């Protein structure tokens, strides 16, 4: 297999897994509660800096800091619902504006505190790498692929085979019927935001070791989440996987043949084209643009 073709296949898959992992939390929250959590990027950045602070100031080992970060950021997600989203629940534009404001506030708070240098990094889980199809791939990227696959399968099983998952799905499909059988909507929505925030933290723990924790990472994470979910369809796990693959390989090919700086253009272009041609996404079922946020 040609070197460039093999590199495109391997790193296209890694890029797709990265996008899928970044978007999982955003998609899960919307799919289970109908809340478009635009604080997703801020929570992602908060996760990176929280883990770094725990390691630097409390001297926790990375795995302990990562586990604590996932729990803490999950609690922050629940708090965001109770304080910010619940008072405007059901007013979709207000939900978008309020959560986006929270995300921007988190990101800009770190900028104001001076977290703008290149000193903030997380360690890789495993050093070195192996050859895949003749292409050398570091273990951290292989871990990203594995974590993305395991989380996707675990979340599908959770929402289809557990009582809590089925209750959350029931709430998202028909809130009034769910209320009639004793499922409390605010509890379900708060749990979905907590789970989504925790997933953003998991993504941060495996993605940030590939580079530095920078302020712009928060905005980039939100852009990626929007692109993947809009392309694939917010209601469909399969659509999200396909959307990640399409965007992942598109970004890889663009980087190889045009330049890595054009990645954001691919994301924005995908959002614009899909909303214009098929607002429900590739495998989504919604027909109204308003339902897609």
C-alpha cells in the first residue's frame, strides 16, 4: 500500500475518532434532554486545566487527576442545568444563549487569569508507538481510537439496556408520557447535562496530551461538536459515527493536499452545506430547522 494512501487511511481514522470523542458529550446531552449545551467547549477547556491544576498543585498522578476531573466537571454540568438552564427550560433560544454565555465565561475566565502560555500540558498515557499498515502511530492516538469506540458502544448499551437510559430516552421522545409514568423531567435533563459534561472531560483527558491546553481549544471543541452532530444527525448514533468519519477523512485529505490551516473551513463548510441541503443531517429524522438548534 502506498505511503500516502496508508497515512491517509490511518490518520483519517484517528482524526475521525478524535472528532467522535469530542462530539459525544454534546450529542448525548441533546439526544437525551433536548438541551443544546453550548457550554460544551468551556467544559472541555475546564477539564484540561482542572487536571493540570490537580497534578501541579495537589501532586496527584495523572490517572487520579483525570478521574477526579471527570467527576468534578460532571458536577459542574449538573450545576449549569440547575442554575442556568432550568429557569429557562423549554425556551430553546434562551437555552442556547445561556449555555453559550456560560461556556464563553469559562473560557475567558482562564484567559483573564493568565492561562495563555505554553506551559499547560498533560502527559501521554503510553510512550512510543507501533507500525500500522507501514505507518508509525503513537500509542496515544491508538488509545483515542479505542476510547472513542468503547465509549460509543457503552453509551449505546446504556441508553438501550439500562432502566435509567431507557427513562432518559423516553423523556426525550415524549416528555408528557414520561411524566405520566413518574419520570421527572428536570432530574432527567440534569443527569444528561452531567453525563455530557463528564464525557467532555474524558475527551479532554485523552486528547490534550497530544498538544498544549490552549484557550482556543474550548472554541474549537464546540465547533467540532456542532459540525459532527449537524452532519450526522442529532438523533442518530450511527449518523454521528458516519459524520465523524466523513469529516475526519475530509480534514485529513485537506491537510495533506491543501494545508492543515483549512481544517476549520471544512467544519464550517459542512455545517452550512448540510443545513442548506438536509437540515436533519445524514441520518437524522427531524424535518424542522428549528428543532436542530
